[in-house]
C-alpha cells in the first residue's frame, strides 16, 4: 500500500524516536563495558565515556580468579538450570490436563490458580511456610517455592488449547496413552510456548535476589546477585586489592564494571537462541481464550 507523504514522515519520526530511546537504554551498559576494559587512571580521571581508554583486561582476570565470584556464579547457573527445567516440566504437566475439555473440575482448579495471581499469601506467611518445610539455608529454597507460576500456566494452557483435538483423537485411536500424546505430539508442537516460559524462568532465576536475602545466610549458597550487591554497594569482595594503591583503585571501579558485565553475558548469550520462539509463543498463548 502506497503511503502518503505525511505517513512517510510519521514513520521516519517514529523510527528516529525509537532509535533515540534505544540508544538511551543501551548507553549505561556501553559505559559499564567501556569502564571494565579501561585503566584505573582513565576511570578516576573521568576520561571513559563509551569507549575503553588505555585498554586492559586485568579487571576480568581478577574477577574470574576470585573464589567468591566463581562460587556465586556456579550457584546462579545451577539454580537457573534446575529451576527452569523443573518449572517447565511441572507447568506442562499441569497445563495440559487443564486444556482438555473432558477433564472434570478444571474450571475450579483454574479459578484457584488465577486467584493466586490477584491475592498472594504475603511475606510473613511465606517465610513461615518455608521455615516449617526446612527449606531455610538449602539450595531447594531457590527451586521449589517458584516452581509453578500462575501466569506461565495460563500461557501454556491457552497454547495447548490451540492444538487441534483431532490430533489427539487420531493418536488415541492408534493406541497412544495420555503420556505418549503429551510427549510425542503436544510438547513438540508447543515448543514456541515452552521456549517462552523457559526464557521467562531463566531470566527470573538468574536475576533473583530477594529470596537469597530472606532465606539464605550460608555464604556458599549465595547467588551472583548477592555477590554483586556486596561488591557494588559496600565494596566487599575477596579479590586481592592490597598489593598497591593502583590495585585498590582498580578494585573499586573497574572490578565492579567487569563483574557486572560477566554476570550479564550468560543471559545475553541465551536470549538470541530463544528470541525466534519468544514473540510467537507469547502471542498465541495470550490471545486464545
């Protein structure tokens, strides 16, 4: 369709505005990245903007040799992998029966699930439940309480409902069981929605911060976000900064930037592989009723 001159200028102005907002959103990350590769002198003198000055990788060397960073990084990777896998499996196992019309009582169960989206138990009841379940200071406190998310269940249920029932009936006539239908037919067709909730869970687990503050005091179980908070807010780290004044200045400024970049990279590397499924999954899962 041929656009009028006014529409063309509107689209150009719209693209320029989006580009400006995108650059504004990206600029803090670029500045931190430039600081992580700059020398202490350039950082302290304020010469670093969006490009490294006096290129050095010493900050990354020190960060990756810090036992505290490596331990926290491992905890975050483990909770992200385990939490995402368990959440995806449980969400599919619950959403699939709720999407089938012949299952009795599914409306009441769905009401209870949606009810939790509007009214939560609150901080203190949740804390008491976790304490009674003896999950305090355990790795499972990162996995079990957030294993099921009501929003993700709604997305998966709606996506499963969009799959033609004739496929299930045909497979059942060929002798397939409910588990076989779910694993061999439904799950492969629902990969866009599964990739979407997997990305939601992975990002949420990687950036989770509050549960570690509330329920964990064991330093060996603290995730990367707690390490970054201590490094950025109070400068607490096991990184050796006592060699000289130069190294102390490096630890205060450049090490913070290097740790922030190192903690962000895993999610940035995973996102492009799931992005192609993301839009399709969230749209189909949210439109169908």
